[in-house]
């Protein structure tokens, strides 16, 4: 389901939902959004176990850190801080820790659900067709995204070239970075020339057509609306 959600509508829907979460101090709402984000990740065919586990580990550590900070440094009497519940209700310190940690975890899972379930080409194409983004800007962003994985390889090759020539280069040296910067500038120039040679402009047609279905519209509207209703209801 989430894989076939129109990328443009998904972008605005997830963005508005994340903003709405920030207006409510309700850990129950944050927990529901965590379940939603995790459900999107589990049901997506584009998400592998490896791509999910690695970002989850630092996210869990950060969430635990926020919980400890919110619980330990809450400005409340020492007596109430020593217990978990008073009169069947959570103490302010524990609730504050849950709010901070669950909100961070909700943001993280929603962000992962957005980034891991989107296809780069489909996202850029949707921005061009639905959001009327300039093709030159859109494909420039796409080219930059494809460049990022190659930067580390180029940097290691540059360091190796310096070592072959007998030049000692430390990790803090600016020489390899300067060389990498020059290569990146030249690469971007070649890409821009190739884009012009291919006739990339507003009149160019695309073999990939992104459509907005009724399901996309309903899901894009209902997600932030349900979040807002749950926040107002103080579940």
C-alpha cells in the first residue's frame, strides 16, 4: 500500500502529520504514530531487514537518552520523582520522559517510512508532474543523489594516489578534499552539458507517468486529519 502511494502527496501528508505531532504533548498519540511508521516499513516491499536495522539502532539509543533526560531532569518534587504512579496516574517525570522519547521515535519512524519506501526516480518524476518543478532542477537533484555514494570511493582513490606518490596525507588534511571538490565541480559541469545535449526542458516527455488516484487523495487527507483528531481528543 505505502509503496504505491503517490510520492508528492506522501511528502506533504507525512510533513503535515509530523508538524501536527509537535503541537501535542501526548505520548499515546506518539505511540500510535510509531506503530503507523513501523507498519509502513514492515509492509513495504522496498524495505529490507538490513536497511531497517541499521538506522533503528541509533534511533533507539537516542530515544532512550531522551527518556532518561526527560525523566531525570523534570522539575518536580523529589518524592514524586521516586515513584512511577500516583493515584493510578503516571507521575509528571515519567510522562515527560515518555513524551520526549516517543515523539523522537515517532519522527524517526515516519522519516524512515518516507525515505525507505520512496523510489528516487518516481519521487523526482512526481515532483515534476504533480508539483510542476523545473526538470533541470529536479534531475539536478537526482544526479546529486546518485553522486553521493561515489564520493567516498573517489576520496579513497585520491588518498591512494597521494600515497603512491610518497605524499603523507592524514585524515584531517585538506588536500584530498580540495581535489575531490574539483572533481565534483567538473562532474557537475559534464552532467549539465549532457542534460542540455539531451534536450532536457519543460516540453520533454517522460516514459514514467505518475498519477494521483482517489486512494492517494483519501490517504493524503485522512492521515494528518486523523492525527489532528486524536491529538485534540487527548486519547
